[in-house]
C-alpha cells in the first residue's frame, strides 16, 4: 500500500514526520450508533449533539471549514 508521507515501521504501522501513526485495528462488537447508517440526516444530527455535549466540535481558532453536506 502506498501512503505518501508515511513510512513502514512494521507490517501494520506507518508513522509520518509529524508523529501521526496509521495502524489498522479490528473491533468485533457492532458500533453503538445513535441512528441507522441508512438515515444520514438523523445520524449526522445525533452525532453532532453527542459530540457537542462531550465538549467537541469545530475549533474556531483555526478558521472555518466548509460543510461537507450537499
């Protein structure tokens, strides 16, 4: 697999010069999602509120990012 900017350190780990590391992980249990995957608007809405309640969300100090919604 080609990962520009990353180097292979073992069969399943690729770090870059910024300290980021890509590594695949397998999780057997089904995801605990607040809405069905085929209901994009409800899933987006509920995950947005979940993230906000946890203190996450867009960072205003790095500028606005364009919406990915159509």
